[in-house]
């Protein structure tokens, strides 16, 4: 139910172009009185925290959006009609009737409207609400500018179009006269249907949009139809703050922005000067700062440059937000999932409406590849600017449906030529020539700006196509494509697109990782599935998961899925051959910390697979080296050695706390020898990065070059011994294994007692003495009590340390020890058990 409710809310906010934070609270079937047509239209009233919206369901295409900030009164109408009257600041009254629980609704709305009359809501209400002076220049007038600093030096105010080719009201040519007639048509519409956010939007509104919005009204109406006006009204001063914070920052996004600034509409005079270039830089940089997951995508510069022509700088920013985050979701990232989904929708529509093309083209992906730029730039990259702006008009009113309809119309217009094409290259040429021939005969732009007027003589024989006629035809032929149908196709094709991308990701990750591990391809694939499933399941059951917060589908393949320490602990318990160990939680923590080289508390699949591969397929030396590393920094810390927890039973909270600890060591001069070969000799703090670099360098050397490893001090060795005891518990050769550890301890302590100098570093000497020490070790009991007494004896007055090669040389002389670590383990059994347990665990929850 929660997922279904969330889906309805997302569909609601997308349909009415509301801020994405809006949540659908309730829906009422009712009638809305349409005063200019003198009839009631049937539909649904949808209510969220800050908006009352209505959409007709009787084919009249009537919709209304009423921000609660605009509401001045809510009253009951005639009880016989079960009606609700809503008055707004624009002096427009909306009458809803035949509402089942109208009295309760009136009470709720009154409470909501009282709640929105606080000071913070009052300052956000001055946006084109009334039918008075509502030009774009007035959008920021009034209380919303109070208390803000003068940022005119850093943030531009005027739309670039008014600066670079202002209209000459005294010398009107035929094109300007047509433009004035268009403006008059819109003014009549505003008088009839209201002006601003709460205007009635009907078929008449769409008809005027299809004809092309007048230059003087374009910026204002783009803001209204896109919903950007609501975002801007709710966030006064936000853009100015972003500009101040983001300017001067240096990131990959800002580098790409700088490279593309002068490639954005370079033929337009506005972007041949510092005025336009600076405004474009500020908007793109501010957006990259606001939304680092998107950052910057090349298509954004082309789109933003057109927005800046017709809207003020701050308005252009909010229009970009509306496009990237609401109207074209998931378009502008490395994997462009949203664009690929809409390409798949486009292919589906071609099959339905243009079956001749489907039959002729052997590969439907051609249409996806050729139309990708149409969708990413709203045809701006392929059409002359004077024609492209008309497409943007329709997009802001009808959303992606307008782009799909126009795409179908373009293909149908060129049907005959496309059917004669022998290959894709020829088809691309046909479409490019067509786009070059598209004109806008009514455009008031100066000839120097119009791209269509610069056609060469060689192309002049190509028949011209007027953009208004093309858009009108696309509406007449394909206007029956409903918004709901498009959303349904988006959902259906999104699953297919994501599955395809996921399959590609999986193949790439397995190909990279398989080079570094000895697991079979099938086992590695099963491990990947378990790793990814744990990632998703834990995210699903815990919305606040740090993994979910850090997930970014645009990351490189290996880092798209990463798990945190808690998720790794679950997988360690399920898959590790050492998971029977009593202190398995601590082992999981140390292993995780060892792998977390970037110290961001997340690991990827390659790190996960490589450590498991060592446990299962590593040599005796590899496994011993791993255990050694797990008991020295950065995996093991002195803090944990003092922890009161017995047997390694860490709680989830302790695990998370310890996984995020910085590694520190006691700055005791008596422990100087223990850090003799470490990167931090003589310092109180152990530098994790230095250790990691040391081990990274070690991996590049030959395996036998193990003298580079840091030495293990006394407390670390005691914990190392405890871990070994826990690992050996229950083994058939348990007694022999315990004695091997005792021999190792007694050998070093015996040597230390004989000489108060630094520990012997020659492993050969240790091997020679091992026989004698072994005989002494036979008399030692392997009970926990004996272990405790030995531990106390080891904590004597003399500090000592071990080098890895000493431990290796001594334990190589213990056949039982070697046999234990060279014993084969079957990962397949663990994988099957893990799959079943993983499923049961979530089912119980």
C-alpha cells in the first residue's frame, strides 16, 4: 500500500507539475463550474499539502491548479449541490459541486489555509496571481525581495532576448503585427480564464500554444506551464545563495561547463558576449552544485541557453530544475536511463502508428539512436532556433507527449524517402535535410539570429516546412496519445531498459573481477547476485540506509553497488568458511575495515570477491597473511582490544561504531619496537593511509616479499591467538592445533626472556628452536583456564613483537596447522545455503 500510495503521489505531482515534495493526500470525484463556458465539467479534485488541483475526465481537457498560498476563503455552497467555493487573491472563485463529504472537506481546507497564512508563506505569494500587471518583469517585485542583498552585480535580471533584440513598437512590420495579434489573443484568454498559476487550462489554451507563444509572454508562460513558478515562489533567495556558494568551485562538472560554454548557440549574439556566457556559467554551475548526482550533462548547455533567451536568470535556473528533475526524469546522467526509456516508448509508438516503417527497418534501434538528441535537447540541436522555441512551448505545456508526437510527425512526413533508404546513413541524411528546411515564417527574430534564413542556395530547392504547420499536424494526427498511456508505457519499458543495463553492468563487473579470483564463472555470478540482493534488500527494509543515500547509477560499473559494514556482516556469516568462529562479528568488522581502502564505510563487489577468494582458494601463506593483517591496523584497533565484549558478540550499534573508528595506537615508548617497521614509527597516531599505501605497494611485489608487513605487537598477537583458537574449535585435530599456537607463543617469550634486546628476526633460528619448545608445549593444557594463565604470563614486564615471517616459519613446521588451512572448502554449499537463508530471513521480517 505504501508503494502504491507513493506511485500515485509521484504521478500526481508529475501531471500537475508540482514540486516533487508534494504528496497526494486525498481525491474527490466532483464537478467544476466553468464560468466562461457556462457548464459543469466532471473530474477529480486532488489535494496535497500545498495545492488543490482538478483535472476533467469528460474530454473537455480542463485543468486547474490552486496553490493554497493564493486562497483567501473556503465556503460551503448550497447544501443541495454539496458544493465548496474557493476564493483566491486573483479575485477568481472556483465552485466544486457534488462532493460526497463536502462539509468535512471545507473544514480541512479552512485549517490548511489558516496554516499557510504564516509570514514565510505570505512572501511567496506574489507570483502572477492576479489578472493585473503580470509580465515577467514583475515576478520578483514585492515582499519576496525584502531583506535580500543587492546581487545585481552577480545575478542578471533581464531575459537576454529583451537586451539583444528589443521590439520596436513604432515600426511594426507584418511579422510584428502578427506577434501583437498573438499577444492580444492571450490577453483575451487571460480575461476569460484567469491569469497566473490558477488559470483555467483548456483546449483553447493548447490551441494558442500550438500557434506559438508570443515572444513577450514566452518566459512567463514557460514558468507557469512547467510548474517552475511554484518552485521559485517557495524558495526566495535560493538561487542567489547557490550562485555565491558555487562560483569559484572547481569540479569535474565545472571543467566540462567551461569547455562547453562557447558551444551553446554560438551563432546568437547573446552568447558571443560575456553577458550571455556569464549568465549561462552561473546557471549551470549553480545547478551542478544543487544536484551533484546529475552535475552537468552536455545537452544541458544547449537547453539552458535557450531558456536564458526568454527568461530571467533565476527563472531559467528553476526552468532547468523543472526539466531535469520533474519533466525529464533520469535524462541527464551518465546512463541516461530516462532518455532510453522514452526511446523505447517512441519505438513502441512507431510500431503502432507507422507500421510501414517498422516493416522496412530491420533494426528498430535506428530510431532510438537518431532521435536521442531530439529528446535530450527538445529538438533544439536539430532545428533552427526560431523553430525550436515553438517545440519548447509545446513541451512545457504537454510534457514528453509533445516531443513524441512531433517525432512521429517528422517520420511520417519523410515516410516515402525513408522507405527508399538502403542503410541508416542515408536515412540520417534525409532527416537532417528535412530539419534544415523547417522554418518559422511568423518569427519576429532578426535575420541575423535566424538559422533557417541562412540556408545555402544548394538547399533552396528543398520544400520548406513551417514549424507551426508541423506541430499542428502532429497534434491532429497523434493528439489522441494520452498522458496516462505514455506513463504506462514508460513504466513498462523502464523495467526492460533497467534489466538490459543491469545485465551489462553485471557482465562488465564479472569480467573485471574474474581476472583476480579463482572462483568458477558460475560461482562468481552467484556471489554477485547474493551481494546485489543484500544491497537491495537492506535498502528496501531500511529507507535511511547509507548505501541507499550513496547509490548513484552513473558511477563506474564496479562502484554502482556497494555495501556497508552491517550488510557485509550478514554476507560474512552466510558465506565465509570462517563464519563458525566465536568472534565472527569482530572478524567481519576487521575484514570490512581492511577492504575499505577509501575509508568511506562502503566496499564494492571486487573487494568482497577478492577477500572471499583468499579464504577459499588462497595458499596457506595467503590465508595466514590475511589473518595477520586482520589483527593489525587499520583492521584491528587498540580500542577494540580493550572492549569488554567477550567472544566477539558485537551488537549492530557496536559494529557500526567500530567500523567508523579512526585507527589509533597507544603512544607508549615501550611499544616502539612493535612499530619498528611501520610507516608511523615514533608517532602516537597510526596513519591508515600510510598502511594502505604500504599494502598496496606490497601487492605489486612478489608474494614472498613479506618482510614489508608491519610487526604485530603483544596485544595484537594475543587477539590473533584467540581468533585461531576459535577457528580450530571442533576440528578433529583441535588438540594439535592448540599446541601449535602454544609453541609459537612460548618460542617467542622464551627468546625474549633469554635476551632483553629486540626480538629475534631470523625465522630460521625460530625453526631450530621449535622442536625443543614443542616438547614443552605437549605438557600444556588447551583448556580456557590454561589459555588465561598463558595470556597473563605473556603480559609480563617485557614487551615483544612478531614479524609475519617469524609466524610463518614457525607454523610451517606444524603439519596439523598447514593441513587445516589447506583443507578445501566448497563455496557452492555455502552459496545454496545463503540463498535459502537470505530469503527466509526477509520472509520472517
